[in-house]
C-alpha cells in the first residue's frame, strides 16, 4: 500500500488492484523490494575535496557522460539581450547543411530565436516519442528530431514533429536502424554525426540551439534560464556530483536569480555534451568546426573528450572565477562558456541516487539518464520511476502483463528489511555525507569485506519478498508493481568507499532498480515500477478500484524483519 507510511508490527499489507502512490516524495517510505542481481561496484578517490583541478583524464574516459562545471552568470545580465528573431524567410533558407537540414526549416521551427534539437533512429522510437511529448507537455512547439532512418522519419512526420532525413555519414544503412550500444564503434560514429549536427545549427544566423540527447527528460522550459546569460557562447551540462553554485557565496550570491546560477568553475569536472546551449556566434562556429575536424581526423577520439580538450585549450581552465559562472578563457579565449547547474540540469547520479535538487530546494529543468547500469531498458525504467516518462498509453502499458487473461489488474505490497541484529544500518550511515569525506574511509577492494556482505544480506532479503510477491501476483492473475529498494552502498564501476567519490548524500538510500537488477535481461512487460500508480498517464478509473488485504504475520516473522528506517525518503522531482 503506497499510501501507508508504516506497516503494523504483526501484519503485512498487500494492496490488490490500485493504490494511489505518494507523488514525488514519500516520507518514511516502507519500501517494496526488488530484484535479482546484487552488483556492488567500487571506486577510486578522485580529486581532493575543494580542489580546483580538473578531474583526471583516466576518470574522464570511464564516465559514460563526462562532466565539467562552469562559472555562473550575472543576474544583471538577466535583463537582457535576446537573440534577434529571424525573419520568416531569408535568401539562404534553401541552403542544405551537411546533415541534410535546411536553414529554412530551422527558422520556421524556431520560436523567439530558439530551437530544441535531438536525433535518433527507429530503435529509439519510443525515446523520440517520450522526448517530444515531454516538450509538448511544457507548451513548447519549437523542437526538431533528426531522423537517422526512414522509419523514424515517417513516425515523426505522423506525429507532426519537425523532422528531416539526417541519415549517418559513417554507419551502414542496415546498422543505422539498430541499438548502437554504448562505447561500440557505431556509437562513436553516431557521436560524430551529432557533432556535425551541432556545427550545422551554429551556422543558422539568429537562432540559438539547445542540443539534447534523446534520453534527456525535459521537466521545465529552460529558455528563460539560458536567456539570463546573453554573453555566453556555450552553456554545457556536467557530470559533477555536487552543487557548486554557492561554493564561494561572497562572489556568487550577487549573481544568482531566485537561487539559480551556473556552477563555479568550468573545469572542476568534465563537461557532458548531452545538454548544450549554443548561440550562433563566431566563437561557437570556430569551436564546432575544430571539433568536427579533430574527431574526423582520429576515429579513436571520443567526441566528449574532444570537447573537453577544446575547452581547456591554451590554458582555458587557468582562470580565477569571478562568481558570474562564466569564463572568456575557454577554447583559447575564443568563447565565453559556463556550466549548467547539476542540481537542475541533472545527471543520472545527482537526480536518481542523490536527489540533489530536493536537498538544495531547486526545481529541476531536466535529467539526463546517465550513470545507470541497465542499458536502454535501464534508462526507460528510471524515467518511469521518476514519473517523467510519457507515451505509455500508446503501447497499452496500463493493461499490465500482456500474457495475463485480464487486463488492468495489479498488485503491490508493503515490504520490510532485515532485523537490526541481521543488518546494522549504522555501518552504512557512517559513510554518509557530510560526516564522511572522500578520504575518510579506504576504498572497498573486494566483495568479501563485511560491509559488502551486509549490503548483500540487506538487498537479498528484499529480493526474496519480491519473488514471493511475484508468485502471489501470478496466481491472482495480476501484474506485480515493484517496491522501492533500500541499498546500503552506492553502485559504481570502480573501487570506492561506499558512495561515488565526489557525491554528497546519505546512506542507506532508496536506490534505482538497476543498481540491483540487470534491466538488460529483465522482461519489463512482467512488472511495473514502484511509482506506477502516480504515472502521469495512469487511468483515472483504475485509481478508484482498490482492495486491501492484511495478512497476519507470526512473531517469528517480526523477529527477523522491520520497517524501513524513519526518515527514509525518495523524492524524484523536488519542489514544484
């Protein structure tokens, strides 16, 4: 029962049918346990706390989306100068750029000199639907999708979305329709198509462009934020793992607008090119031309690393921040650049694991589904857990398991965790921020260490409940709604001490499901995410059809299990 804040000492509550879930933030959540494969990763210490040095290149290369934080921009500039709105037609409207788009299509799609752009192939059809529906839900119409194959072009056209045949310069026609696979040869070729696309859009006079990866969920219109920085050539997202918009309050506070601002320094972490804002300036054009030249000259160069190299060119990182969030030293002094705030233009760790936006009290603009472990299915499931995914009505998602004879029947339950004697949560809590710094504890080197065994016991106990619940749901002809899971340790892909180095949150925590279940192998049609009942498209009539069953537990059951600890929270969206 997702409404219940606690489970009675001698009873377990099973909700058959539909129970309305708490929206966005559930205090004292009694989690529902998930999954099947505990995979506790571990990590190295990165840059020392407070260091202004860029993160090492070695870590840059392992990050699925690199990050780099940039200085904040002045509130005085917020008044400001907007990119001039182009006339409805120009002499060069019919010019066809390298990725097949015409300047005229860009100008006709733009609103107030701004256009949102992504690209995809038919394998990511549902992501393209999700991306466009999120922007439509914000009342926006100025977005475009580059279609890498004919199937997606037709689908976008049917949806009434501005699109064009983008194709691919390096990927074969048959392969361009498939999953590229992160890190594969075709993934890197697709990245080169993206950079050529960015270069094309900077050539359209009078149009500023927001370039977005297809797995970004847009939660608010970011245009007003970008227009606070009229002197910025480029604003870029980051894989920074803590907010630095108030790192030096005496410098930064005067430049914040409603508490919002850019990160302190563009080189405190590697930039992530999943969300980028470009004005059509000479500096943007020069950087993107050189970017394309470098990646086409070296097929082993990752497009994101190439951008970070260009940013730091000719001592571009060697400056003293003035608190505005901007620097004019980037790309050898040829561009003015800033880093978008990671609490609001979030990466997958700050949003789903840390809930950083909630802690700092700022409403997020977007989340990029990085720092996850389930491939494309993992990205999709995370967006659903955040109630950010749209387009599920089209695939009959609310019918439940397609193999069941009756549609629209679900079951959820209130889970428990092991007793304090079996798993003492203090051993995890003492590694929480801010009490524990990155160097307080040594890295966990093997899975045989006691803290790893206790985390395994904590998660395995919850997984056993899921297996029992799945059997009951199947017997009743219902689709199981998974519970949230309490994890003692963060999941990382290198040795760490319990949390991702550089992160700032408390342990234990309600972790994303891909931390403990292999979403690449899971059949997602057989279950639903734990926030399913608050899905934005959930049918109203289903919310009104609820039955609750209480099953008496034995004293022996109560002796080995307990509720989630008081104060456990899972806020996915933050202040509204």
